[in-house]
C-alpha cells in the first residue's frame, strides 16, 4: 500500500539554526527509538540526546527548546547533514516534529533520498548563502524563508531568490503528493494496457 504524502509545493515559515556539522542519523534519532514500525511519536524523540536531560526534562539551551523555535517549519542545518546510517526514521522524526524542509550546504546521499521519499524537502545552498542565514536571527528575531518547489527557489528574508537543485522525478512526487508506489498506482491503467498489447 502507498503511504499518503501531503503535497509539498511551497514552504513559508520562520526557521531555526542548528549549526553543528556532520550531524549523523543517530544524533537525529537515536537507535533506541528504532524499535517502532510506524512513525507515530518519533517527533518527540528528534535530537533526544541533545534535547533532553537524563530525567527527560528539556535542556533550555538547546535550539529546539528555545521560544523562537516554536512553530518553525524550516531547519537550517550545518554542513553534511544526515550522514551515517541509512535509517528512514531520521526524516520521519523531522517530519513528526513539524519540519517540512531542511536547508544545508550538503546532505548525505541516502538521507537526501529518504527525505524526498517521505515529503521532507532537502534544500542545498552555497556556503555564502548559508552564512547569511546563520547570521540573520539576532536577539530572538524570527526571520522567515519561502521555498517554492516548482521554481526551485529559496527566498531569503531580504527578498533575494536563490536557486536550489531538485531531481525531476522527486520534484513531481513532492508537487503531486505521491510516493514511488503511488506514482505506479496512478499509472495502473496505462500499465494494464501495455500488458494487454504485449502478451
């Protein structure tokens, strides 16, 4: 059965910055939370070892626990985000928390692929643009970004547009709100006609 994916056409939101580089999938979602077979509740475990003390209380200095992070749907991450193992739970946890897009200078290939398949938009930008995004939030300000999938454009807080790359099939699936299985099921009639014509 195909999973239901909400179409991703535009994302317009404030953002939070996680400057750490080489964040691997075990930091995004620690291995002890991988026993589940569905996605429910994984957002609560996002960055669990950084986000909570041993007694489960939130660490006030961690970025997601700060007031300015509330409601943000875009995470601006450090270089080489999502490296390490191939666990699909990492984009599940990010989506479960409420993030719809992650912006970085580089993503690990498997994480990048898993994110796209699960309706999480990875936006790759040049280092100089990343530096500007990191420096924008000052004194609790909440700058906003706009991401347009169709035009492959990230609009910065000052209105500057920045192109980002996205593979055409992944782009189609995001815009239409389908996964790979859903794409095939939508073509069932054409597949059946082809099979009838080629016994």
